[in-house]
C-alpha cells in the first residue's frame, strides 16, 4: 500500500510532491520498488506493489516516457535513472510546459478582454474624480508596472498632491524602464525642471519637445491614465483606459513624439564644463526661451547671451542650432 501523508489536522491526505511533475501514486510506488529492488524484474515488482504484471508493464512504460527508467538493456532488463538527474529533468519539462501555458493564457486573455468589450464597452474606461482618487490610480498603475512606463509631462497637472516623484523613484529601483517626454514650457517652472533632472539622475530616459499634446501615463502599453479636465476648476477628473485599440494608439502617439524629442540629460564630461555651463546647455537643448533660461540661472539677459556667445566660440559654432549639435556630439546634453 502507498504511504499517504496527512496534513497537520490528521484528516485530509496531503498531495504527493510527485503529483506536481505528473507521476501518479501507483507509478511513484513502482518507481520506489525499482529503486529498492533493481534486479526484481517486472514479476518481482508486481509482487512488491501488489499489482498485476500487466499493470506493472503499463506503469513501466509511463516511467520510461517520463525519463525515470532507462530503456531496456540487451537482456531486456529495466534500470532506474539516477533520481537526482531524472527529477531535475521532470522539473525542467514542467517549467517549459508552464511557460507555454502562460503564453497561451496571455493570448486567450486578449480574446477574453475583446469579448468583454464587445459585450459591454463601458468596461474600457474608468473615471476617477478628485485628487485623491487620481493619486490612488497612479499609485496602483505604477505598482502593477512590469516592463515600462511612458509619460507625457505638461501643465496643467493631473493631481499636484500625488507623490509621483516617489512612485517613479520606486519604479526605477525595481528595474522598470521609465521614459518621459517633457514640455519645454513646463520646464520653465524651476520645480518641474528640478524634478525632471532628478528623475534623469535616478535612471529615467527623458526627452523634451516644445509642447506635448496632453498629460498622459501609459503602463506596459496596455493601461493608460489621462485627464478629462484641463484645469482644477470644478475638480480634477481623469480616465483610466484598459487594454484596447485606444491604449495601443496612445502608445504609438508616444513613440512618434519620442522620435522627435530632444534628450534631456547631464553633461558626460565634467572636466570640460562648469556646473553652471552644464545647466545652461541642458536648458538651451530643452528649447527654453532666453528669458526663462536667465531666470533659472539668476543672470540678466545680457549676461546669458554673452555666455551663449562664449560657448558658440568655444565650439566654433556659428548659430544656436550648430551649438546644440556640437554640444550633443561632445556628450554635453
């Protein structure tokens, strides 16, 4: 008889670990008999297990297929495979099968979601009203991110009270890719610029455009959060969009903008530029106006333009555009 393990209550039989790799109770019993009495042969194993020879032969075929027994030798005898080798092989096989099953589940989930949307289109979106609700959705979406987060950053902001900096920092610490496109007009706010540069230091890939179409967060290309209101008048309101053609279109919109945007970063060669000049090149690369750059640096327009002229002379650039190109080539932006 098979020795059955019981749980701590002494009531319900606990599942054998062999079941996890597809070995039945009788096959396990037979395998133990083969290990203990390798020379007994099918007749002897039948006596040891209390089963008919026919049942033993069927079980032997299953154990052969699982790689627990070696093929018959020249004398027709069966031998067990070293359990350490055989069991590792079973585990690897199950892992492969599990991965294939998981891939199938993803494909079927896509069909399932599409069916739900056809049946009830309202499942596509969820409206979040108020700063608290939006902050909660942001936190949930960042926590569920598995691969990549993409965002458009532009004023007005969804929820000023939301701790988005902490959420992004935690995201980057988990090894999740974060890409952000910032509106140059937004970076004219010293707090926004400081936050963007801090994210770059932590590992975010950041780029700048003169303007971006909207405030947007896309997680793993399948969930998106975007505003429904343009200002806080009457309360903040945003919409969460679940995986659909809409989220795919939003991801494509981000990718198109990403290709056109200018990198926002720090100078690569600290020995060639002062901290102030590194800041100046980053602000110029972001496309900010002279007045905004001068405010950030705390200098007059006259001083700013003199410093820009000095940088152009230093790099042999005849224009601001050429200055930006050569600064980029040298790793300054």
